[in-house]
C-alpha cells in the first residue's frame, strides 16, 4: 500500500513539473493570468497535500492495528 502511495506521489510530482513548464510559457505573455493559475494550483496542491499526509498516517495506523501488539 505504501509503495502504491509513493508511486502516486512520484507521478504527481512529474505532472507538477510539466505544469510549471507550461505556466512559464503563459507567464511570458500574461503575468496576471499566470499568477491566478499559480494561486489556484497552490491552493489545490496544498489541499491534496494535507489530505495525502492524513491518508498516509491513517494507513500506517490501520497497518499497526492489523499487526497487533508484539
């Protein structure tokens, strides 16, 4: 489960890199539009980041509960 989670976060980082490259080309023409896009993407990324950390902690907690006290 952790491997799948790590793989998903690696794919997400690749998409972010591509998006930043595309955002740079937009910023060359219209800086105000690029700032709006950047603000929206940052808010969305922060929300998903917090959810991802919560979900990862929850998975770890459930795995500990399944193994039981040793």
